[in-house]
C-alpha cells in the first residue's frame, strides 16, 4: 500500500515541477520516452529471468550490488529490445 502511495506522490511532484519549468525536455529524454511503455512491459521478463538465474549462479539477491546490477542490466536489455522491435513496422505497435 505504501509503495503505490510513494509512486503517486513522486509522480505528482515531478508533474508539478515540469509544469513550472515550461521548457521542452532534452532530446535524449524525448528519445527514451518513445519506448517507455515498451520498457515497462519488457522489463519484467529480464528481471524475473535474472532473479531466477542469480541464485543458480551463486549470487545472493540480498546483495545490493547484485540487485543494482539486475536493475541496470534489465533496463539496458529492455531498451535494446524495444529499439529492435521498434525498427520493424509489424512489431512497432507493441513497444511505442
């Protein structure tokens, strides 16, 4: 219950801050935002896969560095997947 409240509170603050700034976002944010929904859908596959594989490789999921590594790797793989799927006209709909 507190997780959703935290996400809501952060979202409201970020939205309010964006309304105050009133300037276009940087180009790199615009490029990343094209695939944000696709990354949201794809990241679970990579996170769950790595969480399944980590203990079998002798890595502890309680370790901060392992958790951080899983987050970074899943983000990169999710964006790479979405960029590749976005290249094809027949799969672009699924990631944008």
